[in-house]
C-alpha cells in the first residue's frame, strides 16, 4: 500500500506490532476493582516465557533476595500487585517491539533510552506528587512514542525523511514528524494503544500529553497523568540531548509548573534518574547505550558556557579599547 494517510495505513497494515495476549489479560484484570494478586499471578504463570523472565529478575542481584524464588506465586508476595503488574507489562511491551531485521536502520538504542528515561522520570515524579499514579506513569512513559516503531514498520516511505534526519543529527524533532507523517509521535502512539484496546485513560494521557505544556490550554484541561508524562518527557529530553543551561532551567520550570513538585524534591528525582534507568534497562535486557548523570549534564552545560564566553573574549577586547578612547 503506497497511498493514504499514515493512520489509515497503520490500521490496515499486517506489520503492526501486537501486544501479547497475557499483557491484555493483565490490563483487563487489574482494571477490575475486585482483582486479587492470586488472580494476577495465575494469568502471568500461564505464559512460560514471561514467567521465566520475571523469575530471572527476581533472583538477580538487583533484588538481593537470599532464597531462590521458583514460582510467580512466591514472587507475588514479595513484589505486591502493582510491581508485578508493571513488570509483566514492561516485559510484554519490550517483547512486542523487539528489533526486527530490516534495512531502515531505525535507532532502537536511542529509542529505548528515551522511552525508558521518560518512564522512569514519570514514575519518580509521581512518587513525589501523585502516588496513586506511580505505575500508570511508568507505563505511559514507556509507551508515549511507541507509535514511532509501528510507523517505520508500516509506512517506511513516509518515515524515510525522519531516518535521514536521524542519520545526520542522531534523532528528529516533533516538527519533523508532523511534516513527514502529518501527525506527532503522541497521536501515532495513541492510535496503536487504541488498536491494542488499552484503557482509555492511558490512551488519552499519551495522545494529549504534549498539550499539557500548551499555554493556550493549560494543565488544568488535561489529565494528571498527561501532566506527569509531559514533565517526564521533558526530563527524558534533557537526559538524552545536548542540554545547555537554559534547557536545564526550562525543564525544571516546566516540571514545577505542570505538577507542582517542590524544587528540592525535583532535585532528588533528577539525581536518581540515570541510575534507575540503567537498572530497568538491565532488568529488561535492553541495550540503551551510555546514560549520563544529572551532575554531569549540569557540568557539561557549564563547560559549554565557559567555552562560549572564552571564544567571544578576543573579539570583545578591541571593542572595549575603542570605547575607552572615545571617552
């Protein structure tokens, strides 16, 4: 299929990633108010591959558990329902969009670094400001740009300009997406979540998160989950880009304005992001390349400013002399 909008082609394509049935069952079950952890464990253990991945992580040094855990039922008592749910969904999502053999050279490493950082940052922000949304914030962050993967698989011709931009600059902007595809990654991702039948609250949070920072609408007109995601993505952009000091301050201001987090709490979140991202990447067996700490981001931005000032000084000195003679 060579014509039509990317959304039309998206919905008609046989290459669209599919979410494993166990993930859909987990989501459906945990949406029910009377769901028990025993029921959740029962669903997960019906998927041997998912069970094996979860048990491998539980028995790893990451959790530091002395005795060997051999069943999902055992792990459920250690993790609790929320952590077990998020672990099952994370493994399922990662498995559903594992890199495929293609000739497009989509940068999965950069994609996962951005997605995981958004997920971790959104979760850490929720822990400080909206604990009831902690796990949803992580899932929203993990899924907020998943439509990009589906887009490059279902409409490679439309996606080609973005991959060209990726080759020259490392990634692309939202404006590049809209120019090439007619929609942003948020709209494309929400379409995929809708096809998957995920909860409307999660789909809407992803679809509208960019509007949370739109001064014309204001954060009051979007959900709390969208605001958390918007702040989390702002932090992810900071950690995965080449940030200058104004970018750092803009990110801090955005987070405080959107979710009302205290400045000291935000510092704690920023300090923890890089370590948590590496932990989650290790747990999910994802290659995300090098991560950088917040301290290093700030130090590098200050170095860039000093270099800019130093390079400008020789040009400024003669001007100062002329002004002195004129006086």
